C-alpha cells in the first residue's frame, strides 16, 4: 500500500513540472545608442532665450523637455521625435 501512495505522489510531482525549452544560442544584447549627441561639450552656445520643446524617445518612453534654445538641446538626432518653438505644455 505504501508503494502505491509513493508512486501516486511521484506521478503528481512529475505532472507539476513545467516544460523547459532548450537554450538555442547565445543571448546577444544590442548596443545602446547614447541619448546625448556627441560633441555637445565642445559646442559654444549663445545665451539668448528662445525656448524649444523637444519630444524624444528615451528607451521606449517618450519624454518632453524644454531647452533654453536649439543650441542647448543636446540629444542625438535619432532619438528626437519632434521639436517645436516655445515651452513644452505641462
């Protein structure tokens, strides 16, 4: 009788196991492109106040930022979704 209960318990435990998929190759991570545009630190911008609202993609999330002027906007062009004159709406 004990043998029957043990066999039943083993069958139940075996049925609870998830199917495991075989590993089919190395995981390759895509290189991230930097959000900041290269050469921003070396750029000399005028201090005039002409606000620019920039919508950009930051890792799958869209964000908006207001910059003092277009020269101060230091986001790589491939991340920019839109750019318009004036401050961003709150």
